C-alpha cells in the first residue's frame, strides 16, 4: 500500500506541476498542420522491463489562439503502474484543466484521483480534487 500512496502523491505533485506550468502547457502547437492538430508521442523503457514510460499529447486549434490539449502519461515501475490524463482548454476568457490519475501496485491496490481547475476572466471559479482508494 505504501507504493500506491507514493503513486498518488506523485499524482498530486504532477497536478501541482501542471497547474504551475500552465503557461508552458498553454503554448499553442509549433506546427498545427492543415488540420489544426499537433501530435507528440514519446516512449522510454529499460531493457530489463523494470521501468517504462509512454507519453502522448494531442493539441487541437479552435480558431485564432484557442485550443485544447489532451495528454496521457503511462508509467510502469516493476509491477506498479500509474496512468495520468489531463485536458487543458483555453478559450477567450476561460481556461480549464481537468486531470485523472490512477495508480495500482503489485498487490492490485488501486487509487484514483480526479481534479478540476477553472479560471474565468483571471479569477479561479472552480478548484476541486477527489481521491478514491
């Protein structure tokens, strides 16, 4: 259970990092292409299978300067796993960040955390977080 707690703490740290790194995350795709979509995928793993990470992000344009970014981070460490999904949307005067993380250890213990942060006209309108184990 200690490993699952560490995964959930990492999830909270990830959300905190995401919220504080929002300006970097908010940058529109460097080359959205003709369909207004930018896709990035990164994979890394150890030869012995002790660690692997896979990261996907898709950014879609909604007109001049407005877009949605969906990201997914999947990590495996030994027999424990962690899945972190985020959706960041920036529209005229509203930014919205939602995230969901799921962690499981080798014993099958699982925890899920869902969070949402909404800012409108520069003011936080909603901020919530919920964890279920």
